[in-house]
């Protein structure tokens, strides 16, 4: 099966996977190509179904109704603080996606000072590209209401360093890391700290205030404790079943990723069955036929960072040497022991008297008054004929 994977930069990779492959295998392949394997848990694959953008469930098979050639979008699914990201390649992909979200006004600075700082940092970073132009400068100046006559406040720094500081500034935005849902006049953002309702009435519901959530067909229901310490219910009727499931899944996965020490078994074990699987389960309850997992989160924020550090900074164990490697190592040691200790170039061929040590060549011997090994005064030296050693 041929899959096209589009990066935030617009570059398209074609990846071949088996007909029965799961989404995790596709993600692992593309992350290996990009050098992101150590931190692949931050990423996910999106696809378009109808007019909706949905996250591919990595624990299930790639959906057959996507066609023989499937198109996916590699995106950051779980955002974290920039200083917790260890790979430069991961930070670069995050930076590219941030630039796109700033252009589309999905991310908005908190105030005038924030606009000024982010404008300066982006110009410092983007001006290092050969495609930088006056038109791009004017675009960013208009977007952030700044003077297009840009003068950098800091001396030029490495591109990767500039990208890090852009991420650092954007991480201070209120809506950083939020996944937005526009549902019938309601705008909801699910982020690292909870649910933010933008319209019709702005309200913030932290994860600690949530009692329970449920999803049934197109209906999503959230029970929580409001600011007056009274239990309240948020009921949303979504446009489709997929939209309601996506809202329920996004909330549950983000709660576990940001707020829990480990992913709960109640989350990893949830699944549904299709009609064929339901009939088969009547006769055999443990059959995997038609089983589809609801959530695909495998690690929390702490676990991703910890496993990445272990993979990057744990010393690699010495592999057993082959016979040829062992012989080459021994030969190198023998050649080194027959090399002049002074010039480290020619072979030893001189014996000192009276100590009888042999450590130099005939050209270096006259320069020594004392033997370097035993510090005995050299009274005389003679040439010594040893077998020639060649590498």
C-alpha cells in the first residue's frame, strides 16, 4: 500500500507499507526517515475525511476506505516545553508547524510586547534562509502590527538557536498546544491545562475540575465542577459521529499525556467492534476480529522525555568482536610496541648500554643522555637487527 505523508513544510514523502499495516508502522517509518524515532510519541498522522481533519488511530489498521493511495499529514500531536525536546530535528519540525499556525492566525500573541518579541525572533530566524525577501518581511510586519524597517535586536545566531527561541516565546501563548474544534457556533480548545471554551461564552475548565466525560453517537457530554463549586454539565451535539469521537478522544488523551504519570489501563484497554466482530464475539469473547481501539496514546509527557534521554545518553554496550577484528587489534598493538618512542615513526633498532633497553631508532638514540625507561645514563648504544614488521 502506497501512502503519501506531507510534512508541515509541504515536502511529500511516499512510504510503502503492507496492506494490513497499522498506523504505528507508518509513523515509525516516516520518523526513521526524518531522524525523529527517539521522540516519535510527540507526533501523529492526520487525514481528511469529508470536510473533517481526523487523527489516524495508530493502534488500528490503516483504513481501507482511504483508497489504494492514502494521504496523511505528519503533525505535532502533543506539544511540550521546548527545553524538554532533545532532538534538533524534532524542534525544527515543531518550528515549521508553528510558523504555519502563526500565518493562519491559529496561534495569537498575548499582547503588544509579545508581538514585538515574536516578530523580532522570526525575522532573525527566517532572514537566514535564501528565500527571505522584503515581501516576507512586510507580511510578518503586517501580521504582528510592527514596523517593516526591521533591525535585529540581537547579534546573528545559529539557525537552530533562533528556532529554539521562537518556540520558547510561542510556548508562552495562552493557546499554545491547543487542538481547536469548531462545532455549531461553539469554539473549543483542548490544551495542556484543560478545556478552553471561546464562544459563545469564554470559560476555562481545568482537568482537575472534570468529573467524567462520555460520547454517544453525535453527542458529547462533560460533567465538571464550575468556578462556583457547583457540578455543571457541558452538552455538545456535534456535526458527525466522527467529530464527537474525536472530541472525546482528544480530551482523554491530552488529560493522560499532561496530567498523569503513566497511561491508565482504562484508556489503553477501551475498544469497539464492528458488526462482524460483534457477532464473532458472541461465540468467542477474546477474538480480535473487528476490534478497533478507541485511544492510541502509549506514553505520557514524562515517559516520552525519560525514554528519549535514556535512548540518547545511555552508553552503547560493546559488541563482541569478530576474529578478524581481534586479529587486527592485536597486530596494531604489536606494531605500536615496535615503534620508536621518540619519533613514533620508525621501527626500534638500537640497544642502550649498560641498561640494555630497546625503545628508540638509530636516528633518535644520539639525542638521549639518559634511558627514558630506567633513567640510567647511556654510555653507548649499538644497532640491533630485529625482524621487519609490516602492517
